[in-house]
C-alpha cells in the first residue's frame, strides 16, 4: 500500500451483515474480526472501529456483540424490521455513511469492511474531502465500482486462513 505511514489516523467501519453473508456463502465460515481489525489498521493509529450489526434474536448474537467489543469495536446495533408481507429488512448503509462523513475531519483514512457497491459514492466523497479510502472484503462478493472508487482494496479471499475462523 502506498501513501501509508505509521502516523495515519484510521477509522474502521465494518458492515457485519455484508461480511457475514459473504463469508458464509463463499466459505461457510465466520469472520475473524481481530485479524480484520489488525489488517485494516496495518501499524497505523486506530481512531475508531465500529461494527454495524443487526439483532435478529438468534441465541449466539449477544456473545458475538460482546466479542466485538472485546476486540476493540464499538457496536451499533439495529433491530431487524419485519413487514406485513413477512419480508425482513435491516441495513446500516445510511448510518455507516453518516459516521464516515462525520469521522472524515478526524482521520486520515477510512477503511470500509464491506463489499456493498452502495458505498462507492461515499468513497468518492471522502477522497474529494482528502481522506484516503480503503476497502477490505471478499473479491467475489465485492462490487467492482466499490473497488474502483477506493484508494486500496484488500481481498480477504487471498488469505482466508487469516481472515476466517
């Protein structure tokens, strides 16, 4: 990675739903969030690490949320919404984007851990504001426009033993 130096202040924003579904569908495994955070920070100064999670009332999720906090993530938790037709929806796109824009004045780099192409516009905005943008995700499930919009892309599929439990 070029333009990376130890004094850089880094914020890591992890889209837990996106990462979970990618890891499960590609490898039927779970994300190693400690390794993810370590790779994202890459010997720089961590300013904030936020994991955006959805509460779906599954028995193991509270221990997962606690584990994220132990690793060093703040958790933002949103309850899943069930609509009249039975469909369910929950995503953190707007919340993550607002946090990234808010943090932009306080960091040099924003690392987005997601493959969601909806964040490509956010990368362009942050770069325009002078903030380096990096994406950490699985190549196979990452939108091409997101990779193109970021300053750097780390493909978690290139080192699954590091990034997966």
